[in-house]
């Protein structure tokens, strides 16, 4: 059994807000967390993964719209069978 969480974050470009959300995610003790409306761009992927401390699957939106990330708890055992990419930033994809 595993625990899933989903949340619309309405943008994570701000470092302080991102730290608060990532901290909240860790406290939830979920194995997989889906965050919508992250407003993520490709150039910040590595930074966000370092901040999270685990695997993140990304679907890019724009600086101020769309974007989805899937956070995987560090140490959670999983296998990825299929990767689907959405160029509109609506669902996650592995880079």
C-alpha cells in the first residue's frame, strides 16, 4: 500500500513558497505527490530536484501558467513502465 497526495499550488517560482510547499509535502509522508499549476520551466529542474531531495517528474508549462510535477519520496521503491509527454504542461514526464 502507498499514499498519494495532490494539490494545486498556484505557482512555485518563489523560493520561500517552494520551501514551504516541499516541507508540507514531506510532513504529509506521502509516497507520491502530484502538484498542479507549478509554473515550472525546464531550466530550473535540477535546482528543484536538489531542493526536494528525491525524484521529480516534470511537465513544463510557462513561467506564469500550467506545469505539473510529480514528487517521489526519497527511498520509495517504484518502476516506471511508460512515460507520456504533454507539451502543454498538463501531466508529468521524466526528463
